[in-house]
C-alpha cells in the first residue's frame, strides 16, 4: 500500500536537523520513515559505529500540551521524556538526546532490521494463531505496563510497532501519548482515525483505556486478516464486524470483545492478558523468520550485515506490488 501523508503535517528533512552536538557524535544515514512530526533516519555512532535510529522532532510542530519540564528545568517534548523514563522489553529505548535551535534529536536503539508491522503485514506473513498470539501479547504487555503508570499511548497501530527476526516486538512513537487520571476525561483524539473508537469518533469524551483497547483490537484484526475491519468513520460507528476468514472461536470472541462498540462492555487490558487466546502455548523457537515472511538476507539476520551496504537480493518470492486489498498508512490527526 502507499503511505498517504496528511497535508500540512509533513515536515521536510534537511541539514538543519543534524546540526549541533548531535552531528559530532553521529553520522546520519538514509531516511527510514516519514510521518507527522518529523523524520526518522538511520544513524551510527562515530565512537563505535553502533547502528541506531534517530528521530528529529521539529519543536514548532509539538503542540502546547505535549511539553513537560525535565528534571534539569529544560522544556522537552513529552514523547522524549516518556521514552527516556520508560523501561520495558516491549518499548523502544532511547540512547541519546540532543537538541539544536529547531529540533530535538532523539537517538533510539535499532531493533532488528527496522521493520515495522505495517511492512510486515504488507509482505503477507504466513502466521498461524499461536505465532500471532505471541506477537500481539507483547503489545499487550507494553500497554499493561503503560496503563499501570497511567500513561496512554493513543496511537497504537501496526506502523508504531517494530519487529525483529525473533518475532520480538517493541512499541515506538509516543508522539500522541499522555498521562491519564481517573477523574479527567479527554475531549480531543490525537491518534489515527482508522484506529479510533466509535464513541470517540461520535464526539464523546473519553477516559482513555477503552480507546486504547479499541486501537489494539483494530491492530489485532489487521494482523489477522491484513485488511481494516471498517471502511470509514460511519462504518466504524454503525457497521457490523465481519470476518473475512474462519479463525478459532477464541480469537473471534476476543476480536468481538475488543471491538465492542459499547466502551463499558469492551475488553479491558487485564481481561485481554488473562484471555485463553493470549495465554495459549507457543514454542517460538519453532518459527523461522524468513520462512514466515519474505525478506532479504540482512532482514533475516541483521546482526551479520552492515547498514545495508551489501547487495542483498530478496530470497523467496517477491512481494506483489499489485495487491487488490490495499491497506494504507495513515497519519495521526486530531478529532475534536
Ligand atoms: P512518526 O511520529 O512520524 O510517526 P515514528 O516514531 O512512528 O514517527 O517513526 C516513523 C517510522 O520510523 C516508524 O513507523 C518505523 O517504521 C520507523 N522507526 C521509528 N523508530 C524506529 C526504531 N527505533 N527502530 C526501527 N524503526 C523505527
Ligand atoms: Mg508513527
Ligand atoms: Mg508520532
């Protein structure tokens, strides 16, 4: 699928991004992603050539409510402050932070070959349910951890999850995240419309966890069927949940529960993590990454190859470009 950009939000990448102290420590390589709040590029550390991923956050694009005071008194984007504080095996970690006049330069660990679940899905992986459960439960573990700290991610979707060749996944992109409290309701949605719950699309205020469970439900549905469950806002609010293929009873029940239109009856994170489909046994050592998903040598074994400079022909059958069911990347937007 193509990757549509919401018009005014796209920022241009240039030399201004890398200038300053950051540039003394890192060499910036090719761009790997381009989204709402800036650019993401591969970069290696000059001292030891450690390959990393650098996200350049344009200060003027960070909304007023997304700034916090760091312990040293500086104003920093919440996205950055959260990722510096959080420590979890399923959340990306930050290695270094720099800033210049216009940008924050956030250097992150490079997890695997840098494949996100959008690209993973685009390659039509041959997943069975135990493997799907293994992948999805790790997102659940990250969200359980976040909610226990009263943090809402608010932009959970395939492209904000990265996967390595051991099927280990990590949550990224805390650009829409916020703190929640029991007695405060939100009235603005900052995530991605396709992943937004019906009650929030209908204009209701929200507490948070129930919205996050819906986004996770969409993510699980997309991982299962490679298509979005709903075609537009109206369909999300009104449309029935259809199942394009037969899945196990447990998975169907879980999807219906996570994508329940009524927020009060929707599956909670603790109910999700206790669900038999999530807790089913899986022997992950039995799955070989390049047998499940078509990929090139460096994606199958990134630790053996260096920064993509080696020519790497694809193994297996090439990914079809003319796919009838195009699923598009979509950017976060505000829904008032
Ligand atoms: P945006 O806020 O613009 O969406 P993200 O933080 O989601 O930016 O990064 C954009 C894309 O870059 C992601 O969808 C993913 O493909 C890639 N990416 C970001 N961080 C990493 C990382 N640490 N490792 C590998 N890929 C990453
Ligand atoms: Mg993103
Ligand atoms: Mg973002």
